[in-house]
C-alpha cells in the first residue's frame, strides 16, 4: 500500500538530484601559497596601458637536508636548494607598501595564490611565467642592518 508512493517519491528525488548535479557543479577548491624567505631584489612597479600597476620582486626560499646513512643528527653532509619565486602585488594598499618597504635581503612572509600565465618577450617569443599573486605580506626582520 505505501510501497508505490514511496518509490515514486524516491525516483523523483533521485531524478531531481541528478539533474541539479549535472547542471550545477559547485566544488570547493583551494589555490593558496605561503612562503617564508628573503627578498632577492628591490621591488619594481610596472604599469601596462589600461591596466592597474603591479609591484614585482623576487623571493628566495631554501630547502635543507642531511645526506648520509647515519641517523645521528650531527652526522652527514648538509645540502641546500634555493628556489626563486616571482611575487606580484596588485592590491592597491599592499602594492604601495610593498614598493616602499620591501628591500633586498629582507626576511618576509608572503601569502597568496599561484598564477600561471604567458607573455611575449622582446623577441616576440611566447614565454610561460609562474607568479605568486600576493594578498598579504608580513615583515619579519629589519631591511637594513648597519655594521659598526
């Protein structure tokens, strides 16, 4: 007696859910980067006609590890790899602060997202570029260290 109406409701629900799922796919995703390193060059501000200006600088991060079979902490050779990141700052307030206060050698923390893009170089050759679009910068050390 109740079986038929329950099945009909169930089939309608399943059909409705599958129609919604196929027409509207909302997935959560995350493109988030956190970098801690030292600035490789003083920032430059660039502006392409008709677009907002951008502050650009490089940031070095280091990865260190010990090689060797010994599990004793002091044993083994220390190896290091430096990775360079291109940082771009578009946000108006942050862009100006970065241009004014980020200096070569400063230790900073950058949060943002990864962006993969293309551009034409001076010889009209298409190049690919990976950039970190910064939306937060935290200064961790004095930019200038005076030697006595």
